C-alpha cells in the first residue's frame, strides 16, 4: 500500500471489478471481486485474458449491516436523483457533488458522507 505522507491519503488501493462471486461458509460470507481484462502482447497478434481477485471475508452480522446500509443508500439516491439505471443519474449526482464542494470547500466533510458500518 502506497501512502502519500503530505496528504495522508492511501494511493493505489482501488480495484475495479466487473464480476463477483459470493459463497457462504459457516458463520462467514466470502465475496470475491474479480476483474477479467484482455492483455495485448507487444509484437504478437493474439491477446490473453487476465483475472485479478480481491476477496472480502466477513461475518453474516456485518454483511447484513452492509446490505441494509446499501439498500438505504440506493433508496436515498434514487429519491434524490431518479432511477440509477437512467443515463442522466451519474450526471445529476456529479453536478450535486460539485455544488457541495464549492459551497463547503474541498477539505470539509459533508453531512451525507459515507458512514462507518461495523
């Protein structure tokens, strides 16, 4: 994990996932986020697929809290910005975030910032 000491931000920890699998074992749930993407080899005509994984293991009580939080978040976002599947959703949400940043300043937390779940 790379850390920028000046800003105290964690860098390079983000992971894009285009697929996931979920398994339940005992009292835990295993969520395996994976990304399958093509890799092009220089000087060769063919490509090959690469799959990367990031797995989260949590107990079912915490998972239920996460699901409830997600459901509440989706409901609130759709109430404010419309159906998430609509093409204009991200534009409207981005415009609102930019307005908040201008009003409050970039370094200040907004009252609807993500909350700790645990």
